[in-house]
C-alpha cells in the first residue's frame, strides 16, 4: 500500500536542508521558504526546503535513496541543484523523532546543512508549495513565524546550521 509522503502507513522520514551562504557583508545567511497558505501543516509558516521520503516507483540500485530524495526535494522546491554526493554524515546537523499519537505515525526527522557560498547557482525558483523565499541572518530569524511549537524543530535546525557554518 503506497502512502503519499510516507514510507509506510505508520512511518515517515522527514528531511530538511539548510542552505547557507555568506552575504555581501560577509554574514552567514540561510534560505527559508514560506509555505503555501493551503499547506496541510503549518500553512503560511516559514520553513526549510525538504520533505518526506517516499518509496521509489521503480527498482533503484542506489543504496542511499534518502540522499536522492533530499536533493530532489531541494531542486523541486527551489530550483537549486545539489549533488547528492555532497551529503555525508558531517552535513547532518539535526536528528530527532516525533510520534503523532492521534494518527499513530512515527516520524524520523533529519536536518542537513550545505554551504552554497562558492557555488554558481541560479536564481531561486519556487514550486507551488511555497509563496516566498528569503535569505536570513541569525539576527533576522525572530521576524519570521515558523509555525510556533510545531515548527520549533525548523528553528533548531537553522540555529545548528549557523553554528556549523561559522
């Protein structure tokens, strides 16, 4: 049984990626996306690119499918290209779990951090899942609503990305 945006009926792997770069003033900044007002969770809140892993449609010989998933999500949501080989254990900045008792769904949450300072990237191209984007410094984070307690894990990922990036 295929569950959209879930690995099984009771398990999800949610991956988010903090894209960081230095701005013209030399300060680190992270790319954040504002979720669509029609989003099923945290509508209108700010977020990091990423999403839930799904079972592949066809047989795939690659062992690290989660790396392909996170690079695919980044490309779909921002237009940015990321070589999945750039992702290794040193790029993981967050690992947590969440159990939604009402839905009986266990979620494993992984946060990644990638330095885009020295890449020649195209302009951000948003998908229909998001309505705006911003590059924010650590000092500007308080101005953005990440969805309250439900989005606190996103803020934790961003804070850890700033620590890892400096």
